[in-house]
């Protein structure tokens, strides 16, 4: 049986889909088999983040409607043969796939993969319920912004009403320069505030903002941050990328003081 992990958040747009795509690649680079499931029915962001949008023939809607077999809808990554995507049904309304039907799909995938990672839609309504229900672990994504942290807190409370055994926190878009200047909270401070184990800190990176994954952009710091996140997820603990470090050097501080 694989590990079923839902990646969720309180506030929308904090980076769930980006995290799912990059964590999937980082885990697959470590040799385990991974399937990424786009739980955002009606939208299709995960295939775009993975640059797989032109290779979709069938999607989860076709699987549920029995228009194809589950294996026919899976898209294998072009570079990693142990990484797959189950795309969302973009032409169907959000409520067209029931939570039970979604669970049945995840149960099937669970038999063949080490990791089933579900990209949760924004909000805490029906789409959230459907994405969280089959999961046994959750990774909650927040940015350092206070509104996102507050919404993450609400979602953490909501997750306790599900059959989720482990919850970890990912702080995305961390500006190490602002943390050093004490203008923003560090990832560790946010994790303490939310009483949730910190699994990863991902730096703000313009390149990642333009193109979905570190594999596409070649961003070394994002590669390192996601590699550490994958290790922490795999071991359920471990080190977290230090977003402040690049801004702690003497030269940086000297230039900054004069600027
Ligand atoms: N570390 C980062 N640095 C800079 N930009 C980022 C980073 N992570 C994500 N982004 C950008 O933030 C935007 C929102 O990301 P994403 O779509 O992954 O969020 P989401 O939580 O899935 O949104 P939704 O709630 O709508 O599903 C995207 O443009 C993405 O490229
Ligand atoms: Mg998304």
C-alpha cells in the first residue's frame, strides 16, 4: 500500500499545485514510484505545471464514467518513468465526481504506487472534502502572509475531523531577506505558531513563478529546497531548507547596509 498524501491549504493561490508538481519530481528522483492526482476538478492546473497539458487523452472524469481504464488515463512524465499524473476533468463541473468515486480511484492507485499525492482545490467546500477523504496524511501549505497563516490554522482544525494520521507544514514563498530584517516570520516560527511539524520551507523564486518546476527552470535553490522536502516527507522528519542563509553572508550584509 502506498502513502496517500493530500496537499491542501486554507487560502487559495499559496502554491499547492506548484508544491505537488515539484515534490512529485523530487520524490521520483529519489527512486520511488509516484502518482500525482489533480483533485481540482473543473480546472487543470497540475498538468500545466508539469507541462503535460498537450499529452492528455483521458482524464479522471473518463475513468469515473468508465470511458477508459485507469491506466489509460495516467500520463507518464517525459523524463522520469516512475512519475505519473492523473489529470483533472477540465470540461466537467466541480461537483460531477462524487467523493466516493474519487476514493475508489485513489484506492486503485494505492495498489501500484509508493506515493499517491492529491492536489486539493482552493476553499473548504465539496472539492476539499473529496480530496481529503481518501488521504491518510496531509501537507498544509501556507505563505508567510498573516491571512494565509490564519487560514492554514482553520484548515488544520478541519483536518482533525478526517481520518488523517499525520500532518506536516510547508511554508512556501519565504523571503529570507525579509526574515533577516525581521520584517517577516521565519518558516520555523510559523510552524511553532500553528503547532505543526515543519516539513519544508521553499524560497520565493521568480523563476518558479513563471515556469512550474525546478526541473524546467534549473533553479538550484528550489531544487535543494524540494530535495530536502522530499527527504523530510519520506522520513517523516529531518532537515528543512534554510531560506535565510543566502542573506546571512558578510558581503550581502555589507552591500545591504550601504544600499
Ligand atoms: N516559491 C515560489 N516562488 C514564486 N512563485 C511561486 C512559488 N510557488 C508558487 N508560485 C506561484 O504562485 C502562483 C500560485 O501557485 P499555485 O497555482 O501552485 O497555487 P495553488 O495554491 O495551487 O492555487 P489554487 O488555490 O488556485 O489551486 C503561481 O503563479 C505559481 O507559479
Ligand atoms: Mg492549485
